[in-house]
C-alpha cells in the first residue's frame, strides 16, 4: 500500500524538557549526550510519522553545539522533515533554551539526521514523498539536497 505524501508541517514535532541536575557535567551545563539522545528521539518520531512505519537512524550529520544549557533551563526541540530520497529521509532539529523566568530563548544546538524506512522484513522500503508548501520548506529542502550530495561525494572519495 502506497502511503500518501505529506508536508513538513504535518509531521513536525515540538517538545520540551527541563534540564535537571543529573543531566549536567561538572560545569553545570548539559551533557552533550543527553541533548543528542533527545534529538535522536524527536527526529525518529518525526521520521516515523512521515513514513507511517519503522525507521532507523542511519547517520547524524553536522551536530553543532552553539550555547550551553544550564540547570533549570527549559529545552525546546523542534524537528521536521527537510528532504526525502527513495528509502531515506533527512530530519532537521533545532534546540533552544528558554529562561523559565523571563521567557527569553537562545539557540543552543542544531542537527541533521538521516533515517532509513524499513519494511516488515527489516529491508529498506520507499519513503512517502514530501510536499513543499512554504518558502521555508523549499529553502530547507534545497539546503538538505546540498548536504545529501556532499555526503554522496564524500562516500565516493572515502571508498577509493
């Protein structure tokens, strides 16, 4: 059964956490691994929603930590599909910290993850098409297309 195409907005997710003491390093800032795990989970949920099936993380690309997150900060993760190929898709995630007292937000982390859609036998299978509606959708798609091409070229060079 062919699954229907979707827009990024249809499968996007926003969630938030509070950074607790057991999630920080000796400097009182978030362990990168905690943020990375949250990113992987929210991105996987988006990919599952888009594919309406099982997905696995194939790669994490360009994870950048921009600003530290401190105990008590609210951590807001926003994820949406940027690009789909035949059996894989890229999900972009942005992370902001929010001061719970004054509501000010600052970007802290960005990441791009690639997922592969699997059938019931664990084999790669087709991903539903991505419908680009907004200028932002189109911009993110073109940027993702450039990352996909760069990854392919790098794989070719490495294999030589």
